C-alpha cells in the first residue's frame, strides 16, 4: 500500500511538471513561430501593396523612412507603402535580406509574368510550378516548400508573392528540438529527484501505517484471551444454574461477535502487509463450486433465486484458503443485502489472461454507478449503520485485500440502482 502511495505521488508530481513544461515550451514555440509568420506577412504586405517590390528601393539603393519623412506619416498612403509595419523595424538591409519572387497568373490559369531576380534557389520552371500549385489551392496565404506566400487579386489576373522563410523556419525547428531535449532531460532529472525524496516524504505515513497494523495485530491477540475467558466463564455459570439464562446467551453472542471482528481485523492486517502470496496452483472452478454449494440451502430458506454459472477446468495459482474466504465473503454479502425473493448470480469465466469472478444480487436503494466505497473498512450503505443484517462492514475490505494480494482488481457498481454487482479480476499466471 505504501509503495502504491509512493508511486502515485511520483506519478502526480511528474505529470504536473510535464504539463507545466508542455504549456511553457509550447507557448514559447508558438510565439516564436507566430513572430516568424507575422514578420513574413508584414514583408509580403509591403511587397503586395507596392507591386511586388520594396518602396524606396531602386537597383542597389534603398532609402528607409526617417524621422520627419513624409513616408513616415500615418496616412493611408504610408500604410499601403509599408504594409502596416512599424517604421522603426525597416532598415536599409531589408531588401537584401529578403529573398522572394513574384508570379502573375492570368485569368486562364497560366503564368503570365514571373520575376525571379531576387531568388537564387529556384529557376523559372521550378518557380512557375510552385506558383501554379499554390494558385490551384485557392488560399490567400500560407506556407509552401518553405516559402510564405500571399495572393493578391489584380486587374487581369492574380499576383502571387513568395518570400523565402527557410532560415527562419529552420531556426524555429531547431529551437523546438533543443527545447524538447532540454525539457526531457529536465523532466528526467526531476523524476530521479522525486523518486529519491519521495521515500522521505512517505516515510512518516509508512511508519504510522506500520504502527497501526502492529496495534491491530497486537490488540487482536490480546483480546482473544479475555474473550475466551469470558466465554468459558459463561459456560461455567450456566452449569451452576438450574435453567438457561438469556443473559448468558447474550454474553456468548456478543463475545462471538467480538471474536469474529478481532479475527477479521487480524486477517485484514496480515493480507495488507505486502507479503507475496505463495503461488500454489489449485482448481479454482472446484473451489468456487464448493463454496457456492454451502449457500444454496440458505438462499432457498430465504426464498431467493441462486443462479450459478462456472466455466469448468479453471485453475489459479495463489492462496486457496484466501480465495475461499473471498468467495464466501462475496456470497454472504449478496445474501445479506438482497431482499426476500431476490436474485443472486455467481459467474466465473476466463477472459483473455484474466479470470473474472462476478457476484450479482438485487438490492434496495443502491446508488447508481460506481460503488467502490463499499470496500472501505466499517462502511455501511445505510447511514444509520443499522447492523440488523449482521457483520461489521469488514467483509468486502477483506475480499479486496485478498484480490489485491493476488495482483488482481475488484470493482463494485450498480447499473440500475436496484442491484449490485461485484467483479473481481484475477491474473492467471
């Protein structure tokens, strides 16, 4: 149990760190990519608004806007010239740093004009093929083979401008890869540190749990002696009396209940000690059948239908005595909490590498859906904790401990609110 708690803590901590890293690294990379797209779109807008060239650029000369320049004003003509970009971002090197080409597609869908003077990576045929493929898609802007493009409708055709973003995209990809590797290394380091320090974190809980189990075991053994003496004294007193006494009968009943409670607590404590179960193969079908036979008479006396369906020749490696107790607990619970004239079904079948044991019974006022809280110690579905049905609320806790000791899982649920199904899955080794 403590080991499960430790690994659950480790899992939650690692998942939390992982989610934080994903959000942070994802946000940084998205902003990085968005910055590349924004800059490329700004340059494309500038080119599109100026017929496929940079404003103020002639031959080898480019005159960027300066303070007080008319082109630096905020009027519409200025916005058309510079594509809504901040004038401070423009420099004399911008036309020389930007590698681009333009293509004009005529109304008949052919390349009417092509300008590849500002690009060296593509020749005219390659640029024409790329332009036609982008034109066929019909999108206004996007990426194609590392180029950011913009589509602009004009008189007599469509102008496509392609801006090379290979270097920028490579930088984005490199940053994404590096940040992913660093995050993975950091997550691994955090995992190792959490594994190291989690032992110290759960140590107080482990010590408290061990003290609790030791107390239950020691107290149980200490209670056995006085209960035995009380029961023996009641027998001696009855021998001295000339007639039966209801008070002595009540003493015997209560001491017997306390003895059962003590034995269940000791057994539950032992099953939860994480001691490996001695794996001895035994005929599971025969064992379940024998346990079911002992409940037929009780079910019949209570006018209840007891239906049993067992797959033959199933075997299991484990503690036969513990499995018998588990089956007994489940059937006893079904009989106790099913109404008179109710239905009880016992199923045993193999599903893949798992053996599924299922006990179904009709019931009254069962919460629909998951009912795993029934496996809690001393839990009763009846809020008044009425013990008229007998027991202490430990039976299903014992069954759960037995199943988990055999590396299995147990689950309780109600499909209609008027029945209860408990299913145990046991691995067949």
